C-alpha cells in the first residue's frame, strides 16, 4: 500500500536526502556529509518558509520517493493569483519504472485542488515526459555569451552600490514592483531571497536613486581554465530593472569589466535583447544558412498546467478579452485528470467573459490541456496551434475571433527557479 504524506521526522528527511543524491548524481556527490547537509537544508527550509513543504511517498512503510511543493503567487494579466509548484521530484533507484513519479505528481495535483488552486507549474527533468502528463511549454530561455564591451556604456554609474543581507527588503521591494507589472512573474519567497545572500560566490549590485532600489544584478565569476587564473567569465544569475536608467547604469558596470572578464553569460527571456547589445555573437563563429550569426542558445524549461479548467477560467472573468464578441464551446481533453475533461460554453460580449451552463454557441474548440495551458498564458497563439494541428476549430471562419480572444500582448516572464 502506498501513501503520500508531509515529511516530519528527521530520519525521513535524511532518507529523502539519500534518494535525492541518487536521483541527481550530476549535481551532488554521495558522501554522508552531503546527505547531512541536504537534510539540514530541507528541514530549515520547511521550518522557516511557510510557502514550502516536503512530501514523501511510502510503500509498505518504506520511503521510496518524494517531492518539494511550493505555494507561489503569480501575475496573471496584472492580477496576482495563487499557483502551485513542484520541484525535487526524486525516486529511489530501486523503484524506477514503478510509476512512483506519476503518483507523486497526481498527489501534487490533489494537494492544490483541495486548496482551490487551479494552476500549477514545474521545471521538467524531461519535457516530453511532462508534456504527456498535460503540462504545456512556458517561455523559452535565451543564453547569451558576449564580451563585456558589447554592453552599452552610459554617461554614469554613480547610483550603483553593493547590497548586503541587511538590504534584503529593498531588493524584495524592487523585485515585487517589477513582478506586479510583468505577466507571468512570481513574487519572491523567503527561501529564494535568502539563497541570494547565503551564497558566498554571489555579488549583488543595485542602482539606487532617491533612496529606492530601481534595479539590481546578481552575479558570480566562473574560472575558464586551470592554467590562467585571470581568465574568467561573469555569470549573471538575476537581472531586474524597473527603468531604462537602471538598466543602462547596470549595463555600464558590466561594460567596465572588460579588463577582467572574458565573456558575460546572460540568461534572459527577452526576445529582443540583440537590439540592446553591441556584438551579440557568442564566440563560436558558427553561421546558420544563409548568413545568420549564432548569438544565443535557447532552451525550454518552465511548464504550466491547468488542473481545473472551469476554476481557472472563473479566475479570468475580470480580464478584458480584447473587445471580442463571441460564444464558443471549449472541449478540453486531459488524459491524467479525468475530472478535468471538461466542456464549457464561454460567452464573450465586447471583451467581457462569462461561463454559461448551456445554450447556443458559434464554434467549438477542442484542445488538449497541455496546449491550452500554454495558450492562455500567451506562450503561443491560436493561429499557430491551428497551423500545427494542435487545436481543432469546428468552423474556420471564427479563427480570427478566437485568435483575438486568446491574444496576449506580453508573453510571460519568470525568473523563479524551484
């Protein structure tokens, strides 16, 4: 018999730490000291951060897997909503291919459904695995690797200062102001904030004006070779800015590191960073036919999932849907959550939406919950899904109206790792 419960006992945390080490061997070694450190970290996180909890899956009283659950707040079209997150999904090596991970994810859904939370997210160890479980792709991440002089140099950097742990609140206030304005962003949690300052390798530099932090950058240095200690890359871990002035002053700082830094690694979800930088080439000198210079590599990571379609759309009744007038039937397929195979009739009058129980509709839309989750966040459009045959529309004449209904002016951004 299997049961999923919150971890409480110290020995259970230690057992889970051992499972994690086996599940992620590339990130940590198997030394007993490592397991003890992880155990202490997990217990400290759970005891001091109410947004985070660890759960284990027991089979016949033996712990064989576990996960970490997060309670986040996410900006959904300028409205902060609760969202569930899961990370550190780990299965004992002896119990692989026994559907332990699938059961953990199912319990993850049930945990948040019980709290009337209808939207969840995760970072996948394999995107295709979680795609089959109904998770849709989030925004892509672009990794730039450019020379410091490629960052624009402004007239001054006089407003820059170091931030320390005593300045946590200023940093949090700046970040949360940005998060409250950007679709898809999560508010920072205690654990996420403390990690910035607990890591001895991190530098935190901020742009402060009128006693207010208007932007900051978290970075570290990465040695590029054993034979030359002076050859380093600068790795940007987080770059947040409220104003063009804050962006330019922090960019000026990066530009000034040319004598010490070989290249700067910048991970960003901004599509048009190449308009900001000078030489955007990443040093590979690779050409993509006919003549396209390689400037960034991209990756898929964060994935979204609606776990109660009706509940999620009820969250959107105050959102304005671009002036559309349309009534359509939405039929959603969900192979993992049977209760989420739902049919809704959505009535929209001049952009104001209501869910009605029955009645006439103009067109039916049939879509899998994975694609729907990406669509409602603005990661992809109706027209793109239609061309890729990932959505069915009963009458093509309504394609443009549906495109307008689901259209999102700002693609989601998310810098929260979990």
